[in-house]
């Protein structure tokens, strides 16, 4: 899947299902946007700081998290519009949620 990274549509970023699952696993987009609902460069900076903090706590052992950083979040074309489109793609994605089997 590709997200548009700039307004003219000349730049895009490839986002895989694994990237979206990593965002979901660590709840990286939860509480990211203020009540005004605007995604700007400050929101992108906030996400980057949250990820740096997460990397400090979990280390570099999670390859999926590192791939998300290198391929998407710290991509040279990632700007506020790209993050906005990533959030929209994430919101449209259905994640498999394990259900507890009833002990009968």
C-alpha cells in the first residue's frame, strides 16, 4: 500500500501490513492528535519522540519496530500530509484481535 507524502502527489511512501500491525501493537497513534484534529509537523515530531522513547525502553531487538522507523516514520519524504494519510490508512485497516475461547 502506498500513502501520498506531498500535496502534488509526486512523492509516496510504501506501507506494509506489518508496518500497520507494528503501529497497532505499540498503539503509536493513540492520543497523538490534539483535540483540534490537525496533523502538522508538531504531531509528526511528537510521534518521532514517542518512538525514540519506546526504542530506549525496548531496545533495538524488535525488527518490526525498526523497519517501521526506517521505512515509514523516518522516511525522507515523511511530512505532516504523509502522517495524515498514514493515520487514515491505519483507521481503515482491520486487525485480527484474538478472542478468548470459552471454557465449556
